[in-house]
C-alpha cells in the first residue's frame, strides 16, 4: 500500500562540517515523499514525481517543513521525573537527586509507566531514535524495550553497570552485571527495531573488574553498542585519576578494557586531552554533545571545532541528557549548542545543527543505511515542523516559498533559536502517524 506526503523537505546527503552546505543538503520547496511498507519508495520534487504516483493518496502539509526524525544520542529515561532539580554540580547532583530517583525503578510496573511517558514525550518533540540509559535493574530495561516495541521505535538502550561509589540499593557486581547484560542482549538486541548498549555509568562507579567484564561482553557481541560518560566535570576527571592511577587518562580506563570502538558512545567529552581526541578519532568512537546539561550543571563548554577538525575528526551527535539536560526538545538542544559555540568564539550554522540531529547522528551510530535521510529503502521515520507554530515565529517567518540556501538557513535558525515541542506538528514512525499536535492549546 503506497502513501505519499507533500510539503517542503530537507535532508542531508553529506556532512556540512567538511563540505559546502549547498552540496550537503537536499531541499525541495515542494517535494513528495512516497512510502511503501514503512520504507521510502521515492523522494524528490513534486512536479517530477506526481505523474508516476497519480493514484497514490497524498497527505499535504502546506507551509510545513518535513525532515527526518531527530536522533538523541544520550538521555536517561528514569531521570524524566527529576528534570530541573536545583543547584548542584555533577557528583553532588547524582547523590542528591539521581540515585534516589533511580531506586524506584526496581519496580517494573513503575518503570513501564515512566518509560511510556518518556517515549511519548520524545515523539511529541520529534525524536524518533534515542540512545537511552535505563537503571541498574534489568527490569527497567525490559520495561523500556517493551514500551518502545509497542511504538515500533528504533531505540538503543541498556542496563547501567555500577559496582562502587553508589548506594547499596543501586549496586550490582562485575559478575551479575555481565550475566544480566548478556541475558538482556540475547533478549532485545535486534529484536524488531531494538538495539542494545553495554552501559557502564562511568568509570567512577565501575571497578576495573566490572569494566573488563563489559569488555568481555563486547568481544562476544561485537555489534552491540557501548554507552557511557567521559570527562564531563573536572572533579569527576580528578576522581577518575585517583581511582585509576595507572591509566594514561580518563579514556584509557575504558580503552584498557576493550570498550573503545566505532560503536562506543561517550557523552560530554568536555575536558579531553589532545591525546584522547586523537584516540577517539583513531577508533571511530562517538561523542554525544549535550549542551543543555553541560550548561545546567556548570560542567563546561564542549569544543566542537576540535571534535570536527580535519586532522582528527570524531563522530558527533547531539544529546539532551535529561535529567541533567533541561529539555527533550532537540530544537532547544541545538539552541544551546549554538550558544556554547558562541561562547568559544566558534560557529555552528543552523544546517550543521540539523545535520547533527539527523544524518550526523545516524552516521555516528552506524545506522545511516537505515535512518537519517530520505534515501530510497530507508525506514520512514520523519517529522513535520511548523515554522509558524507560535505568534512570534509566525511574525518572524512570513508565509512564502524559500528558494535560496540563505533563505532556508535563516528559516532554520529561527527554529533553532525559538523552536521547541510546539513546532512539531506530526511525528511518523515507519510511515505511520505516531503523534499529532492538538489544535487545542
């Protein structure tokens, strides 16, 4: 059964950090996206395709912009209920707010309720894929994947590993974390659209023995992901030095255990040495840039120019990092990313920001064959964005067709700076409507 959608369309075919923006995008002021069995059947200019699909039902979104769904590279689903918790930096914040909240997820029914709420909020914000931390409890992972499977979402998630420097009620052991993670990998990895991530919280809360057990798991299941934190906060970096006195640097605590590779996602990476950047580049590892969290917790300013340098390029995506992060909106995350680069006297163009949230994230996750743009055969996860979703945005964005790259960039920048969940009109998963904004405000 064919179905089609007509609107303005934007997607990426190359990385605008390394090529000209005009060569990196496909933009159709009046485009057509044709879907068959949840995947892209055809994509292009409406006038060029309309005769071929004259009998196909078309859903039109005049004045709207359709893009691939957003990809959130780092977020904690159990922390959704403690977002906006006041007044601490990272290590104090974890002990005061995070750990007590995560203790509730020992109850699978509670975890399932929170997972459902969290996933519906992602869809409301236009996020169709996310890399998600659960808790130390295996049932929290089951709850998450059960809810994401109900919604047919492509999600990456895993059980957190913590065997020290955490409350007793949140600790596992090197042995139990290995056994429980192995069972979860067998159950969920590549089950439908679910993908698994081995998830040591960070080196502060894992002994060398636990990190080695995680490395053993990765050697047994080399197509799963690794998801953790790296160099978020200066006090954290100093603590890691105390805990691992023989390691060359923070990254080396993971590298020594065999956890650094092309499917390894490291959140934050604010205080990295040149040597660590070079090693991330060499291993094709991934950085999740989480600006709202980095600003909220006072952690520091990520150096995107160094990460996206041509000498030692590192794969980068954007993460909301809720609940240290302050919004599940990737538009708001782009907003704060722009400000971080400004504070560093660097530049992040609106097209670069949208790339990081779509094809950039897909490439980082080695999923560019499945998601990230509208190439024929890819899974049809996409969003409909209303650039006139508020009265101020309507004033800023008059109803007119955008025909030049400059006009498009200006329109996108208004979305980056003023956009949030209100700008997401609809979210589609595998070509099926999963969320539509209510007309009642």
